[in-house]
C-alpha cells in the first residue's frame, strides 16, 4: 500500500553496518568550523531558548533576545539540537555529550536527565515561536529549518517523537508542518532502517562529526506512528514507561465494547467492570506481549540495579542472552502444563484489514509465547523477523510488501528462545499471523496473574484480572513523522 502522504520523500533503505560506513566515509573530511556554521544557532537564540526552558516561561526569552539583539543575524543552513540519553547502551552518554557540545555549542545539546522532550517542545520551540511572532526573522527561519537529533535507544527515540508529535494533534497540524522537525537516530533499530548503522564505530569521535554533517544534508523519509490505548480494571497501578501516560478519557467506547463482546459470544456483564483505568501512548517501531517483553523487563531492572554490567553493546547482548535462559525462554518445550505455555490461553486478537471497517478474529497459534506488532522492517538490533517474502507467498497469504509508511502493522509470533534465535540470525522467518491497519487485543488472566508488554524497547508488567478483560487498542496516528535518511 502506498503512503497517503506526498510521493516526494525518499523510500526506506536497507540497513548498513556502521563499521562499513566508517570505511566508506573515511575519506570524507568535514571541516569543524564549516560544520559549526551549518548547524549552530546564533548565540542569542541559544541563550533565549535555554532561559525559557529553565524558567518554564516563554516570555522570559524576550530579555535575552533584546539584550544581545538580532539585527543582521542570519539563521544557519541546518540548525540542530541533540538529545542524549546517558543511560542508553554502554552508558557512554557523558563522553558523547561532551563531544557534541564541542562541535555545536553547549546550549544545543540536551541530556534527557536534565531536559525532558516536552519541555523543549513547550518552552524551547515556544520561545522561537514567540520571537518570530514579534518580528524576529532569524528566529522564524531557524524554527522552520530546525532538525532534532536523538542519541539513545528505541525507547528514547519514541519518547522524543511522542513529544514532537504533540505538535501534530488537531489544531496544531499546520504548525508542525511549518516547523519541519526532522529526526536523526542513533539507536538500535531505527538507525538501521534509516541508513545510520546500529552504533558508532571504533573511531567514534570522527563518526560523530560525519553523522552531524549527514544529518544536516540528508533527504527526508516518512514514518507511521501508532497509538496504543490500554483499558484495564481499576485498582491496579502500573510502573509506567515513558511511552505510556495515565489518561482520564478512555478512547475505548464501552458501549461499543459491550456490543463487540456480545458479538463474540461473551457475557456483557462480565466483559467490563464498573470502573476502568486507561493509559495512552504512541509507538513507532513495535508493540509486543509475552516472553520477549518479560525478558526485556528483567534485563532493564538488572541493568538499573547493577549499572556496572552495562559496559557496551557486546556486554549487553551477552547479559541479555544469559538472562533469557534464566527466564525459561529456551525451555518452553519442556513445560509440562500447556495452559502455562501459549498466549492463546489469555489472549484474543481482532484486526481491521486495510480499507476495512469490520473487526476480524485472528486465531492465536497455540505454540506462540510472544506476539509482536511490527511497524519497521527491522527488530531486535536490526534483524528482519518478517523476512523477505516471495511474491507467491504474499499473494497466497494476502500480504503486501512491508514498509514503514504503508499504514500497516506486521503481526508475527515467536515460539520460544530457540525459535527466536534462528529468527534473529535470519535462518528462518517468524510465524506470520497477519497484516493489519488496526489491532484489538483482549487479555484475561485466568491462571495468569500478570503478563508483560513492551513498546519500542520499554517493557512493563501488566497485571491481569481473573474475571475482567484488559483491552489493548492499536490504531494508526493520522499524521506521519519525518525522518532523515542517513544514506550518504
């Protein structure tokens, strides 16, 4: 399915390794001063934005701008800000932050432990809007050309994109398109899809400089985003990841859900409790439920409790693999009780096909312990679990070629650790379940008291009720995010 947006944007390209990129671009010499001229904002704008964010008052920027003056100052060709997650990867964020500040100025590099993305959107960009409204042409042009860079994992990218996405909600769409906020990603899966490689190579200092330059000239791709709404019985409290927020308004229509439940042969009085709690969030890469999320949840807690173990991507992968074994991910075939094995014991899935209006029931395979709804065609450090399907197979299954801007999610299952391992090394494909334009999951505990879910690498423990269902609704956000293609 073609994107509904304009066709003037670049299609997604295959992943390239960062090591190969480093060799291929080794001959490209980037002059540091020239790079600064391209991406560094005028001093008065940097100070004004920083002051507005620190004071949480957009109007305070007027003092800084008025003090330094903006007459005759021109906007840079590609003004840029960078968000750094110091806790991602091998926790080398402080070194990367120092290098970035050296290249582009201290005020344009934000540590996420100090500045949250929504603060940048509300006060930093709000500052530029205020100055532009008062006739500052440099601030107006800087706002229109702004590019946003993220150094962190998939969860960090989703966090920043979610905050920028607030600009595209009803009533603000034209403002978002005017600001043209683009994103370069140095993460685990996003960069592979958009041509940035999985991580910086050994000569990382020069690689940072080259990446900033490529971010200033790269063409633009489009990326679908997906809204997740979780409706669960009231009383339980979630440990919320950054990607989820408690909301007072439930997007799930309870009257429609009762009709839906009756149509599925369920007792309307048992379907929903009197009081529910609702959470909303957005993901860009994947949503999953099951054993993979459980392993990720345990790994995240282990890494937070013992940060000295997280010394780099290789160490992380070794620890992750070892932790998978301790969780029983590799011993699923040995579990004696089938009722404790497959997700089909707690999960029902309904989907809407592309251009469809009716919900369609999709059977959950009995041997699957993890189900993933995938937007990007890379998952788990750049792997392709959906696989490269032949035209004959796609026609037989009713599938279309997967793209990140096609308005569809690929739903697949993983049986156990051994199966997942073969999928990750791309010896086999995952168990294909469906392609969907919208997904509704109904989860009810029974013998299970909890399940695990994750969005874009941020896992959480989801409590389950024996009598009442928890619903997960996934639908496409009507606007798309703009991404920088890193192909040199």
